[in-house]
C-alpha cells in the first residue's frame, strides 16, 4: 500500500491515468490502456529539483492502480502539504485524466501550486488555463529553466510565480519568453535515478518490452528504463505531434539536440550496475550520424536494447546491437504504416517492401526480435491498400522461421500539432470535431462512460471517406486468430 504524503514534502509529481477517476473506479473504462510510461523528461526534472534541495515524491497512478486496484487518491494526498504539484500531460490520451487529477489535487491540497507540462500541455497551454481553474500554470516547451526558479519562489513563501519565467504560461502572462534547452542542459541532468518514485521497480517491470523469444521468457522481474539520448525529431510523420514541425512550433527547437555520448555511456553503466536488463533509447541513433551512434551503442555492454527506428535501421546499427546487447532482452520496432509502398511513403516512411523484407532478413540472421507496426485507416488507405497490408503481414509471418517477430495494426488518433490535424483537407480526411481541447475532453468522456467505441471516428477525431475501421479491425483480428503468438489483435476490433 502506498503511504500517505508527509508534511516534509516540497514537490509532488503525479502521472495521471488517461480517463481519470472513472478508470480507477472500474466500470466501462477499467479495461482501457493505462499508459504507465513516464515522459522521459520527468526523471531529469524531478532529480534536478532534488539536487537543488527540494524534497520530491512521485506517484505513477498507472502503477499504483496495478499495485493497489481502486486506489483512494484523496486518502493518499491527505496530510501532505507540498508547495508544488507537477502533473504531466505529454500524450493527448491523458487530457481528461490530467485535468481530473488537477481538480482532485485542488480539493485535497488547496494551498498547492498546480503545474502541467508536456507536449500536449504545451500545445493547449492557454486552453488548459481557461477550461481548468484548478491549474495554476503550464510549462510550454522545456522546463529546466522555469521549474527550479518556480520551486524556489514557492519555497520562499511567494504564492505566485515571479514575472518573466521563460516558458511558464500563466493567466497573467500567456506569452512568456521562450527558452530552449541545449546539449549542456541535457547532459547536466540525472536521467537515471528513480529514488523519488514510489514503486519504482514495479514501474520498471511494466515498461520492459518482453520481446518474443520462443521457448525463452525474460526472467521474472526483468526491468526496463527509457533513457533520453536527445530531444526533437528529424521527421514529420502525418499523425504525430512530436515531429520536427511540432517541436519547432511548440517548443521553439529548430532541430535535433543530442546528448554527449560519454554521458549516455555513463548512464548505461549506472543502469547496468543497478540490475536493469533493458534500456530503451528515446531517439533513433541512426539520426545522429555514425560517430554518435557507434559511440552510444558501443557502450551497451550486454544490456538489452529496445529501439524504435524512424526509418529502417542501418546494417551498422544492427551489427552494433548484435555485438553489444543481450538478445533475450532486445527488440527493434519498425513502423511500416502500410503494405502499399506509395501509401507508406506519403506517411513519411521512405522504404519499399523489398527493403523492409531484406532488413528483417538481416535481423533474423542476427537472432534479433522485432515488432512491425501498421496503421489502420490513415488517409489514403483504400481497400486495395488495406488488402496489401494484410498480404504483407501474412508474408512477414510466413518468413519468420525463428518465431522472433510480432506484427500489430492500430488506428491513429491525431496528436495536437500533427500535420494531419493541422491540414485535414490536404490529407483527405474529415474531422469529426473541432480538434481543440474541449473536443478531446468530450471524446475521452465518451470512452469513459462507454458511449463511444474506441474505433468510432468520433473517438479518433476524424473520418477517412470509404474506410470502415471496424470492418478492417475485424479482418486484422481474423489474422490474429490464425497466428496468435505473432499477431497482436486490435483492441475492440
């Protein structure tokens, strides 16, 4: 059981459940995903505050729900008196949960300053303050400059933040000065230690990817850790709000920022010494160039690696992983989007079927596990494209003689700031709502009370003419029944 807060606490960090209290209480929302993964910037920020002398405690409500189903959050907050409460709103799925959580905090801790941050919070900063009186401020973009200054001001007895804190959006200052973290700021952060987080080992067990290894299962209690090796992105995929253009618009970051490979190597050594079996790198090392990539991957020293390749991984990357990683705890993830190469390229993936199959052959020759992801119902996916996806998935399964591969297909809800959300007509989709924060909250309430099916176009925020998503999900799930170990079914399909 999680103990209540104590009165010596300065800062409380909370990771919300997507659907808030409705999910904790059970009912229709109890089966919804809980998204336990913390945004990677959180660990560094909490440790930065601790390094400045603040007493910090973190609760990941997805983990707490797992450890203690039906957790009474109000009882946990009782007795505490933190000056500052941090709530992440990075992924748009957490919109309702984050705002409900802010309201719960306001009722239980009326004297606390409630701060939201993350990419989605950044995109909706002004709307969040208008729609949720319980939120005092929002960090738009990087928080490493504003957060310590805010915590220090509150510790000194100020009830409001000082004027002029960069990236801190308040009702009094809706357009703060912009500040962007550089390499030296990222290298100075402790992005490894989880001492501030309750049930940290339970969290790490949840985020290990458990790659498909027939006849072999990772040891009970195998732990993972997501390690930031940089910030930003080199690509602008249609449905993603974390791409190059979104970062430029929301955070002011003009391009990719990479951490020093020597610092990444030190972090890897610390994780290895702590008994972590799998490290997930936040950015594809191929985007950094050969020297940076090889320096980081050469430091793995037998750790398992989970890696999401933005394009197809280079042979040099695969060789480095094969040389330096524990294969039973390693997995590469490739997003193929579609079995139709033209459709795939339109959505940012610059490779054909032959190149994909050749890459998977290289992976298999090295005994490595892989997950291949397709997207259901994106603009341009006509019946022929969908049939091509089913056919390609079937080929992947047939060629997987070692049984080290998984394939999945998922519908894509548009992130705020995603190219498809900004220019729906150009992409050939029909919005089913206004796309603003209020609309996202309404969608989440519909999912929470069961009035919206997860595959309903209203739940995704858009409709593709001629695409019956439930029919396609049902077809995919037929494939999953034929190869249940290899094919991940579509939830609700």
